């Protein structure tokens, strides 16, 4: 594997600094203050203004732009990597661009933090992962929940028999997204755009962490771990992709069911639920909070820390720490993305199944919060729970 020359801080180029990219911009600033990285460049079609950069600095109580050294800006990603001598590229761009940009960086020996989902299809994922491996660069996929210290702790509890025999994993995500969310970009809410796969659905993008975290706790992370995949894809909004969905993944270890919606009546924190013969564990993965409930014991709630994925990538390059989210560890997730991609287009919910929330300019599906929770609790799909609007599930063999 190539390692960057020179010492800390490592020069970083960020591709996509608006929208969710602002989170990465703030995180790079945080790590720059720790002396680990330096923001060397920003790739955007339209350069960030001085005010936009200053706003990020003000979040840290400073009016100085990234140490007084303004980053170089260009719309040409490859040229920017060359001119800045970047050691790391953070890619937070539209989903269909991920593979090509990752390979541009890999060809230059630049290591990667690639936002999730890593690609819109399994073929594109393999092209990216194989190309990165052939180039000998490190690639971290941006599933931040997999940096939670709760994951190894839960795995240890499972291995030690705290729950008895694990009988399955459920996950539930009840979020709300308004009309503006689907109008924020040309690819938002699309399955395809100009003939190119996008697959921007609830399971594959906003609530993708629920899927990947459930699979990780199930011990099914690689593509070959996946057997059959059943999907039920629906939409209340006037979009192409799913906003209310569930998926069941069956492996030799058992079953994983993930139920999600972006049309919740009362939005809440998403969670993963580990079912055992002697108890269960609830993991609120955005909060790094765990609730252990088991026979003969009172409930125990534990809060954990989290390792930042860019910081882990730096430690991997400088100290040899193991990458937390290498591409191959997201292969099972990408099989779910592929099943969603190959499934029939999401079914539009009947008009009497949803209502408009005028104050929030969004749609909510009647009773969906309870269905999402019930699916995670029973490992059943919406159609099996009696939802009259749920179509027969679509089965994929991966």
C-alpha cells in the first residue's frame, strides 16, 4: 500500500463542500486544529466564497480561515489533486460520480474517504473497489456509525452469551423529509437520471446506516455473506425512489429486517435491535447509546464513544491502524443496494394512506411509525404485518 510522504498534517482535498459536504468541511477543520490534516483544496463547480469558509471557522470560535492558509479551489478534481499534492481526498459528491472520482484519485496514489453509498450499483461498486485495490491506496467508506465503539461491545456481549442465542436483527428508522429535500439537487429522489443509476432511496441513502449497521451486528458484511434479499419499496412523495420501505436479508446466520420511512408521523431516532432467546439489545446508532434488556436482570443503558472515520484513515496511513470501513466490508450492503436497483419501481401509496403536514411542507403515512417499529420487533415485512397498501415482496438471490 502506498503511504503519503512527509509528516503530519496530511494535505486533504474535499470534493463536494456544500450540502452534506459542509459536515466534512467542519470535520476537516476540527482535525486541522489537532494537527492531523490540512485543507489543501476544495473541488466545487462554483468556488466557496470567503464568507462560506469563514462561517465554518466561526463554528470553532475563530475568524481565521483554516489557519490563515486559504485552500486552492478548482472544478477539475484531478488537476486539484496534482497541484495540491493531496495525500487524502474526501469525496462527498452525487452518488453516480463516486466511482469515477475515486478512480481519478486512486490513479494518483491519493487515499480516500468516500461517502456512502459508495456506488449506485454492485457493478460500479466492484469497479471502484477493484480499481482502488489495484492502485494500492487506502479507501474508507463513510458509514460513520461503524466507527461507534458500541459495535465491538455489542459483538462481545453476543459472543459471551449475554442474550442467549441470537434469533435475528431488526432495524427501524422513522424520519421526515420535506418537499425541499427532494428538490435540493437534480438527482435527489431519483432511481435514474439521464440513463444513469442513482438509486437515491430511503434504504440506500438517508437511512443506509440502519442497513449497514444491522448487517454489521449480524456478522454479514461481505457480499458472499448474503443469501436472499426481499424488498418492499413504496413512496408517498411524488418521486421515483422509495421513501417508505423494508428489506429482509437472509444469510446462513439468520435474518436481518430493516424497515424505514421518510414520512414519519412523529420522527424519532433510528435504531438497531438484536433479538436473543434470553433478551435483546437496542442500539441507537446516531447517539452511540445502547440498552441491554435480559432475563433476570434490570435494564442497563450504556453510552459509548466513536472514532471519526477520517481520523481513523489518518491513523491507518501514519500508524498502521486497521481501517474501520474498508470497501469489502460494505459488500453485503451493496448487495442490498443492487436488490433495490433491480426491484420494480416503488409503488405509489394510495391517496388515503398519507396526509400532508402543511406546517412542515411534507407528507406523512398514517400508522407508519408503528409499522416500522413492529417490523424491527417481529422481523416481518410490511405486507406480513397487514399493511393493505404493501405489495407482495420482491425476492432477489443477490
